């Protein structure tokens, strides 16, 4: 019985497929309208090429030397601490502490400078280069704080506040980017 029902279903489906009709009153469009933009003018091309040439210029990062110095100092601190923190390593530990203070002062100086720059001219003052430098400083501060804790150094409250301001500037920069309105939410 199931077999007969199955055969009837197949036959009905085949019959429907054979008697499929297209409506005769429908006229199909043979060509689509041309909706391309007007031809680009020579002035537009020249302006675009000038903008590309300007964007292609590599601007030297004014903070490159500072970032390289901080990185080198952090590497030296790591080497000084690789022998451990003990009385027998007092000379290395003292050198590492001095470098920690130097790096902390450098990060604090940068943070105060960029914060003052942004506060002085709030519109369009954050650049991609600023964002890169801020990220590097935050990254270096994480390493510095770890080294300072390992050396038993007291926390620098001014440095902590300055780095927190850098983090706020970084969030502000990300928020202002295209699509950044979705960054916080």
C-alpha cells in the first residue's frame, strides 16, 4: 500500500512539472539601464593622485629615538635581573633600579607632553603615529611595572596616573575612527 502511495506521489509531481506555464502577458527587460557614474574629470584624477603622493610620503616618527632608548633600557633591566635579585647582585640590581627610574621618567615625560598637546588643540590632534606611540608606551609601562615590583621599588603614582591618561587617549582615538562608535558597545 505504501508503495502505491509513493508511486502516485511521484506521478503527480511529474504531471505538475510538465504543465508549468509561463504567463504570456509578462514582458522581460532585455537590457538594463546604464547607471554608471559620470566620467571622472581630469581635475579629480589629479587631486586623487596628489593625495596619494602625499600619503605615500613616509614621515619620520619624532619619538622613534625615545622609543628605541626605552626599549634598550628595558632590555638591559631584563639582563640585569636575569641573575636574580639578591645581595650578591647588588651592583646589577642598583643599575636596574636606576634604569627603571630613567624609563619611568621618560614615559611620564611623553605622557605629559601628549596629554598637554591634546588638551591644547582637541580637534584632529590625535594621529595614527600618536596612537602607535601611545600603544608602545603603555606596553613599555607594563614591563616597567613588572621590573619595579621585582626590584621592590615603590610605585610611582604620577606615572600610574599618566599611563591611565594615555589609555584614555588611546580609547578616544579608537572611538573616533571609522566604525569606532561600536568600539565601546
